[in-house]
């Protein structure tokens, strides 16, 4: 494996555990975000459309800031700061985030799923490879909306995880409870800066799922646009 980004050079049959990111990896975020932006601007109710949009944008920005700092126990200080900045009750903010970032996008996910995802999950599990999903947002409802089933799943607030990527706590937890070493594990994600960095931190190979080939892949990094060729290749190795 040379790590130059070729689709054909990674051999998935060598891994015992494959950990998938969800947002941007198992479905393309662009179409979903554009649809949600239209909904945000068209849907009435309190708070007003533009206020709601600014709050959600600020929430996303603060979350990225907490992710970069690597702080654990981020949830309470994040919402405390967001409440102070917006003058909005924390419970109202949590309800707003749940509605617009977790619940309302669900019907749009299936139409934006990355081709080959179902086939790859099935091919991996047919070989006895554990399939896990690790996301910075709740997993079960999104995974169900994509009609996918994983052997293991984790997100902040679940099973004691209280850190965001690129902190590798979630990846370490999944490896430990599935009894897999770093050289038996593959991380699949859409962001080198978060998913890839988490994999690098614990010596795990990384497969980037993106619409464009990265200009500077890491030494243990690989690349695919979708999962169809990988599923086909894995099935032929049975």
C-alpha cells in the first residue's frame, strides 16, 4: 500500500474492524445542506428565520472551535456560551439544534447516500469484519434513515464519550471493546483534518471518502469517491 490516493491499492480484507464516519461519508452533505437552508428560510415560527439561521451557524462554529481545542466535556460549556451570546435559554437552544440538525434532515439522507455503501457494509460483515460508525452527532436515526446497520456505534454523550474529533477517544473506545489493534483497524471519513487526524493519532489507516482527490494524502491515507469498487473488490476476494 503506497498511500498515494489510488482507489485500487487498499485491501479491505486485511482489517478486522472498519470504522465509518457518518455525515459526509455515508451520505453527501451538499444536497442535504442546500435543502435544509431552503427549509430554514421558508419555515416560520419562533425564533424568526434569520435569527434561527444565525444561531445554528454559531452553534456549528462553536462546535468546530471546541473540536480544535480537543476539550473533553464540551457540551455544557458550548451551550452555556451559545446561550450567553444569543440571549436564548439553553433548553430552547438544545431543542432548536435537535430539530434542525438531527431530526429534519433525516428524510433527505437516503437520496444523498454515497453509492455502494450498502454493498460495502454487507461485504465486510460477510467476511466477519466488524462494521462500526463513529460520528460527532447522534447515530441511530441517521443510520436508520440510510437503511444501514452497524455492529457498533458511538457518538458524544453515548457510552461515556465526551470528546469531538479529531480527539481519538471514540476510535480508541471502539478498538478496545471490539478487541482490535490499530493495524487491524481502518477509519473511513470525509475530513482529513478530523477523521484522518484521529486515525493518525492512534496509528490507524485512513480512507478518505470525498468527491475530490486530496492534493497531499498522508502516508497511511487512501482515497475513494464512493464505495462501489471497494465492495466489488472485497466480494471477489471471498
